[in-house]
C-alpha cells in the first residue's frame, strides 16, 4: 500500500466513524485522548483537514494548532498532576510517525515513568564549527529562497566509498547590528559583516554524516 492510499484512522475519528474521547473541538482542530497513553492525560491535537506531515500543514493552521496545544498543555498539567510535559511531533516514517495524519502529542511526564526522548542523542558527536556554520548559512538561504534550497538526500557509501563534492560556504565574522547595503542571500538579514568566502570539500559518510575539509580560502569585505 502506498502512503497516498494509506487508510487514515484519524479521519475516521474526525468523521464519527469510530469511538473517540474528545477534549477540544473547533472549526479547524480537534483534540482527543491517546488510546495508548504514555501517562494518563496523554492528548493528541489534530487538524480536521487531512494533512500528512508537518511540511504539508499551512502556516496559519500550524499557528492555530500550536495555540490549541499551549492551551491544552495547561489543562493537562492541572488534571494529571504532572508539571512536566513533552510536546512531540513525529513528521514522516523515519521520524516515527505511525498515522498518515499530522498530529501533536501532549504527554504529561512523571519521574521514573520509563518514557524518554534523550537529547542530546548519545549516538551523535559534536561536529566541527565549520559544519555548524555551513548548515546555518544554508538555512539562511532556504528561508529567503525556499525553492532554490533543496538538496538531494544523503547517500550511503557504495563500493567506491562515500560521495565527495566541493561547495562554497560563507563564514561570518565581526557581525554588527548595522544593515548592509549590498547584503547577498548568504548574509544574515539586518547585519553587516566582514565575509570570508571559503571552499570546502564535503565527504559524506555511510550514515549521511558530513566532514568538511577547507580547500581554498580568501577574504572579501561586504
């Protein structure tokens, strides 16, 4: 069965085709009790209209869902007696989404309840600052030009080893609050900066991890 053809249990609930314990309903959203709760008071916040993942949800609806979540979170803490919470969104199968309808978990937490979402992740390592700078620069570009910022998913290593490519990355130094008159898409908004343009060789590991090696460097002034 394709993801497009997958049966949606939440749509059944919204249309009254199955039993559901509703704790909030409005024109755009519905919230109900999870039938397999982590702890008593575990609530799901769901848009009435079918949207599969977080990236499919219109911005205004997403804002409304978060407002509903915030309001319900206060009620859940009062009713459950748990003052700690997890607000969880699993978007896509690789992230653990088990229903093809976007939803937000409100999970009341108690000491020793056995549930955990460990962050920082024990399986991760601290990347070099150049990696963090590179992703920050790419996200800035993506915010300004969403359609031009897409990249191919990371590829696993084959018999010839990890994929290697060379890219240009902006490094930012001496950032001030003064706007720059000739700011490019790689410069943070409302800031002037001395820009160091660098070229980096990117090696992608077997699990998609990135390793950056500088291959050229020069200074320019914005």
